[in-house]
């Protein structure tokens, strides 16, 4: 298998030298991961740069990552953002997301919530679940866009349904539990919490579902199960669950 990988690497060198941008990116990936060749971050950067300069959106994203993280080149947020935006202009989802986070966090630029939201919106329009969650938060918090509960709920629901994103599922659960932007429905809330727990043992989902079991709200009352969920959440460091457990102990 190693021989096959090495042979493929040599073929990609020939292709790259003839101007094949996909081969250039693949060489960069191999050098970055050490697949079939020793890891060499500098050489990986150089191949990504060649691909990006020849118009490869994937190369641009990889090059942006190198600059943003200082891999194979001196860390340079401004240049990293430049290449992320170049990739985004070619409708590259990773470029859009990278640019959005740069403007959100002030990486290589001043923080700009409006620009961040615009890139999240672009990616969400193309069906990217993480972008759907992020633009939902923008609308729900009025961050970079006007507060819009209806749009926030719409995109958060899409994110929760489109991917195994526990945070979106938990957020939808809270919206249904509170009746915010949707008709109050604790059964639906419980279902979202269960999905989040099934996906990655989300601590907040465990805490909130635990309380529902203790109250018999949206689920059949089951104090043992409620306590167990609170304990699991507390073991992950959820302080609300710790407080709830302590409060239940005092009631006994």
C-alpha cells in the first residue's frame, strides 16, 4: 500500500509540473499529512500557493489555512483572510466559512459582524449546515443583521435537521421548551434533546432533558432517569446540572 501511495505521489509531481492544479493540491495534502512522504509543511505551503495562484479555489482555502495557522509560513491573518475571500468569491464553502469566522473573531482584520453574517448567509444559501446554525444565531442575537426571530428559527431548524450538530438541536429544543418563535411544545423539545445526546452526549441536552424527566414535562415522569441525566451532565462539567443535583439532594 505504501508503494502505491509513493507511486501516486510521483505521478502527482509530474502532473503538477505540467500545471495540473488538482495534483498540486494533492501534493500539498500529502506533504501536510505525511501520506506517502515525510511531512514537510513548507513544501506543502509552496504547492498550495502555486495552486492558488493558478486559480484553484481549494488551493486558496488550503493556502489561507497555512497563513492563518502559521503552517509552513509565518502566521499572517491578513493574508489568510485575503485568500479565504478569494476562495469565497469562487463559491467555495470553506472559503466563505473561513472568511466569516475571520470577520467574526477579528482575525487579520477588525471585527466586522455585518461582513461575517454576509459570508455565513452565502454559505447557508448553499446548504452548509454550520453556516445555517451561525446565521441563525446572527438573526436571533441581532449580530451583524437586524434581529429577526422568524429567520433565526428557520435557519436553526434547518441546521438541526440537516446535520448531526448537537448545538443546533439543543437550541431548537430550548426554543420549543420556551415557546420562542414556535408554539410551545415540550415533547418536541425533548426529542431534540434526545437527538443531541444520541449524537455526542451533549451535556446541556442531558441537563435539560433530565429536568423534563424530573417534572414529567413532555415525557413520562421518571425521576431515576432524570437524576441519571443530570449526573452525566455534571460529570462533563455542566454547572447547572451540578446545582440541580444539589438542590434535589436537599429536598430528600
